[in-house]
């Protein structure tokens, strides 16, 4: 398929099956927040020796999906890969090679090489010879209050030719450069937007920015969605802070092992309701009992704005709300959230469609937890319209999963790519790669089913995609094809 489909199946018995298997194999383990911790199968020269409970527990198994990551060797794989290696007692075992193609590996190698060339050309901001250029650049990115010492600590550089800040991704294993993120500012009238570009491409970019600066004894963390917020937090409050690679759109499960050491995580995402909703979603993934959330509001903007406005960042962090709550609450506990909804009525109504103002009048916007049904006779344009409708949201960062049971994914992706480019690409094939690269950056995934399907399999796949990719919008096209035409019952 043209785009990635959700990864391999999770263990059928879930966490119970994983625990039973580890006990049967005499593999010591203990419970973490999101993962089980075990000694690694991939370190040392054990020969025939069983895994020792005294060995460092550097292998993490995701409790939801069964996929694993060894933080010592960076070996990773599915639960099936783990089982295939569980009984192996070979000398000098090497990590499981990723199941990616040679083409993919070559692409990653090329991205690392490109990143290295850019990194060498970029300069630390304080080394620009012209003081005015340094001042103007800092002002442009809103970091006039961020000190050179902070920029130096996090290794931030500036690429003059692209007028971009450069944020490095260093391997937590050996501190080599794995990739980087370029951020530039675009001004449109009075509106400022930040444009990001990553090497390697976005879906392979898994940098927890600031991770090499975290000490082994750090037990408290502030998790942000933006690199500049992590800088501001460290400078203003001296706290351990990390930035997620994809902002509010996604917390990839492969990053969870690096967050296991923290007993308390505060999520401070941004000033809008979408960031607040994303923070609540991520807190579930990280384990509610250790998470607190900074509620958006005028007096609690994002960390960089708080630093620029001279607000007391430590005080804001202390006011964070616990993510876990009891089954019964009083209005006193809800009043601040109710006030937030009244202040942000436009945002509460959902993500607006940019291309369909008339649709905004009918539906107000896309909101989680709602079902919208489009009906019409065969050939009336349901699929064409819904692909445009979903693409509109996807371009605004709404993570979307398509279940196309009627037409295959290659044809659907061709329709959506044409709509995205706004031109007939078959007449301009020389532009295909440019538009395909941009289309690939969208948070868009396809289920690989076609025709009639077992409904439990479809629901399980949807749930898996929600966990893996933080999907907030699912399209099913269409119901008859998904369920088949025979034996339609009330339950179905």
C-alpha cells in the first residue's frame, strides 16, 4: 500500500498472555507505567545462561501492543519477534534487524547524511558576527528572553540560508546525530506561522528533544509539544523538560520506554482546547495516576509565552490538575473546565473545515465522539466528497484513519493526492514526487481491508490505530461493503 497501515497484531490475550509467556520462559520482569521492564535479550555475551534478575532492565514491552524496545541496543520489534527470540540462548546475539526494506534503510541513511551536512553548516546563534542579526533572529522566533546558555545547553543552531532554527536529534545510545528539525517563520499579514521540516521524514522522526540532558535520577518531568517551550521551561523553572516530535497530534508508543523512569509527568501543551484534549489522551497512554495537566487559559499560556510575559512558571506548574479523577465529581471540580468551554466557544464546536464554510454552518466543526452519516445513491459522489472533507481536516493536523471497503487504497490515495495537489498530476508527472512528498507528511492512515469483513477484526484494528497513531477521525466507506449484504440483523 502507498501509505503505512497499522502495525502487526497485538497479543490476543493482551497483558495477561505477555506475563504468562515471560514466567514460562523464566524471564524476570516488573511492572512499569506503560511497559513491562525486563533484562535485554540483546546485550552481553550470555551463552546458555538464563536472564538474571540482577542484569539491568533495559528492555521495555508495551502493555497494550506487546511491541518492545531495548534502550541499550535500540533493537525493536513486535511481540511475535520477541517470542521468536525469547528462547534463543546464542552467544553474541545481535539485535533484530528492523523489518524495513533496503530502500527504506537507504532513505534513512541518506537522511542522516543530509542532516549531518546541514548541522555542520548551521551556526550557534551567539556566534553570528552581527549582533543586530542575532537580535532580529531571536525576536522573529519570539526567543529574545531565552539566554545563550540555554540555547547552548540544548544545542540549538541557526541555518542562515534557510532562515531556520535547527534542533538536533541525538541518539540516546551513543550521542551520534540521528536527524534534525528545521523551524522557520512565515508571516502572512499579522499572522505568524511556524513551518517545520524534519530529517528523516515526519513519520520516522522520533526525537524526544532534550533527552540526552535527562539524568538517571530525574523522577519529575514536564512534557511539551514544542522545542522552544522545552527551552523556556528549563530556563524559567529549572525542571527536566522534553518536547514531543509531533506536537499535539501524536505520542508514538515507541517513545514510552524513555518516559518510564518518571514518577510524575506534567503535560503542558499549549493554549487551545485541541492541545488540552490531546494532553488528556496522552495522559491515558502514560498512566493517569502519574500525570498532571496544565489547563489552558489567559493566565496559563504555553511555556514560551509565559516566559516572555514574565509569569511565574513554577507557580503555573504547581497549579496543574491531576489527570486521574474519581468516578463521581462535584461542580467545584468541574467549574474551571466549564469556564474554559464558555471562553472558547468557537474551539469547543470543533475543528472547522477550511474548504467548506457552508458545512461549518451545519455541523459547526469536527468533534471527537460524534458520528456523521452521509447518504446518497450510487455514483452521487459520496466517496469523492468525503475524501475531500477528510483531507481538509487532515491538513489541519487531525489524525485520520480510512477504512475503504469499496475501492482499493491505491485508487483512494490517487483521488486524495489529486485533491491535495489541486491539479491533474497525470498531465504533469514531473511534479508527482514533489506533491507525493508533501502528501506523505499528512497524519493519514489506511486500513488494508477490502470487501466484507468480520466486524470484530475491523473494530480491533481501529482501536490499535487509535493507540499507535492517536487517531481522532475514522472514515468508514461504506457500511454495506463492510458488513456484507446477506444476513443483516438488528445487532449488525
